[in-house]
C-alpha cells in the first residue's frame, strides 16, 4: 500500500547543508561565511525537496511560504558571497534593509496563518 503523504524527513536537509557549509568554510578559513551560505542552501533544499516513501521528488513549490523560504535562502547565499567580495557595501545598509523586510514578511505570514486558523 503506497502512502501519498509526505514525510517530515526534509527537516534534516537544513542541518546537513549547514554542516556542509561550516566544513567547507572551515577549510577555506571562513567558517561564519560557510554557515551563512549553508543556511541559504538548506532553506532552498527544504522548499524544493519533498520525500515520499519512495522515491524522493524535487518539485516546484506550491505555496507562497515556500517561495518566501527560497528567497530567504538565496539572500543568505548572496550575503555570504557578498561578505567575501564586498564587505563594505553590505554592512549596515543592505543587510539592515533586508532584515527589516524579513521581519515584515514574517509578520504578514503570521497574520495570514492566524486568520486561516479562525475560519
């Protein structure tokens, strides 16, 4: 009997990417930047990869939250690379603006999830 429900095993992709980024960053002498890039890759992997009982599938996201997670992951990857190549441009302006927008995004998703729960 095949199960159509997805398992929650995709949650292990995030720490796996985090540790991969940490290890690669340590090899190159920039552990903190490796963590940021690994975190970005982990968010993207969690949004794109869905695990069924057999086989594993990579699907395009079907919800707004998944796209939000992908954008967060891409930003973290670009931030890590930007810290290496353009450290003076990123701090404090670009990252400050992004963190503010990120907070607004989480606030909006929180309101939407609460309003869906009341229906």
